[in-house]
């Protein structure tokens, strides 16, 4: 018990002495040891990294989870599952829920009725959109949000701890410098060799050694910020790729939905003289027959297929993921489509399924 009391008293004395030194520095009444310029630059860069990482993390969370109430609940749920070492179950997205409501409504109104069948079609595509969104949210959380949080909750806490230790070592060093200065002044006035000077010089050497050691530890940690930037750069690229994939899927699903609804409108609302299928298809925007595909091409180039695609009719070309095809456009063609060629095969292909290479 006596040891603990003495230690508490000693710690309190050190804290008070540091507080006095800090206050006198702020008032210009005490000298302050300045850090070397390289270390100061590293500290500024680290603060900048921390501040912007926090802002980007918060705004990305808002983007992925716009409702602040849902966002808070989601973070609490993530924390609980993490502590229980269990995998967080996938959440139903709003689009999936809307799609299910539409399917349930269709069963009430009659699946065979025009309204019911349309509800089924739109509902199914809403569920696909919701599934794509859920996959995007999971990918973004794993590849982007989690690394940013890990930096703030792990590396940055370690850096902050070592910075506080460095500041304490600096205060201790300046306290020892001040003591030695006072001891030498007292020695000069007394004109006698004082043991206080020797003691102060010894304490100063120890303080200088501890300060230099802590400065080196802190410097090494701060230089690791460069690796953090590289890691966050890769995470940012993954996030952008996940966004591109998600929006491409959404564009494809909505284009397919519009096509399905257009077929229903054409089938149920046509009146007047009938037309042949070839004439009908050639009148639709962006629909080309084989004769039109023989028009002069513009911008022939190679493309890599991103996803499998099944042709809906003979004017289209089925695709396999990762294969290379030649693509081009012809005058009057829908910008969402290109003409694709694979050997002797030719047909329309959706742009969103391709990565143009040259």
C-alpha cells in the first residue's frame, strides 16, 4: 500500500511539473525543444490522413446507408455480431422488399390478369435490383469501409499513443534543461562546485536519450502512413469497381425490364393493320436487321465480355464472360448497343456487358 501511495504521489508530481512546463511554454516564459522538420512534416501528414479518412468514411456510410437511424442500428448490429464472432446475416434491401410486395399483390389480383402479370414482371426485376444492391453493399463494406475503420481504430490509436508519449518525453527534456540552467546560475552565484549541477546534467542525459528513442519510434510509425495511403488507394479502386459493376447491372436490368414491358404494350395495345415481324422490329429504336448491319461501320475495336449474355432473338449475339469479340456501331444505332462479331457470327450486343479494349 505504501508503494502504491508513493507511486501515485510521484505520478501526480510528474503530471503537475509537465503541466507547469506546458503552461509556461504557451505563455512564452519557458523554452521549448522543437522537433526536426522531417518529423513535423510527418505529423502534419498523419493528421491530414486521419481527418480526411474520417470524413470519407462517414460520407461513404451515408451514401451506402442514407437513413441515419438505420445506419446507427446497423453499426450496433455489426458490433454485436463481431463480438460474438458470428457472421452478420444479409439484410433485405428496400428494392427486394418492394419486389416481394409486388409479387404478393399479384397473387391477390390474379397472376393471369394484365395488372397482376405486370406486377410479377416488375417485382422480379425489383428483386434483382435489390440483390445487386445487397451485393454492392457487402462488397463495399468489406473492401473499402472496413480497411478505413481498421486504420482509425487500430493504427491511428497506436500512433496517437506514441505521439502523447513523445510529447511527455519532450516536456521532461525541457524540464531537465530548465533545471540544469537554474543549477548553473546558482553555482555561478555561490562560486562553488555544486552537486546539483552534476545531478541535473545526469537527468538531462537520460531525458535526452528517452526523447530521442521515442522520437525514432514515432517517426517509424508515421512513415508507415505511406503504406496506408497505398492500401487505401487499392481499396478505393475496389470500391469504384464495385460501383461500376453495380450500376452496370442496374442499367442492364432496367433495360431488360423496359423491353419486357414494351413487348406487353405492343402485344396488348396494337390495333389496325398487322405488320410482319421484320418490319415491326426494324421500326423499333435501336433495332437493326441483318441488312442494316451491313452498313458502313465506324470505330471497329476489340472488346472483352464481362458477363454471360443470352441472345433474345436472331438479331442478337450470345456472349460468354471473358471472351474477346470485335465490335462496332452503324449509323442510327441505339448507343446502348453495338454490333459484335465472333468469327462468322454477328449480332447486336449490349454495351454494359463489354469492356472496350482499343
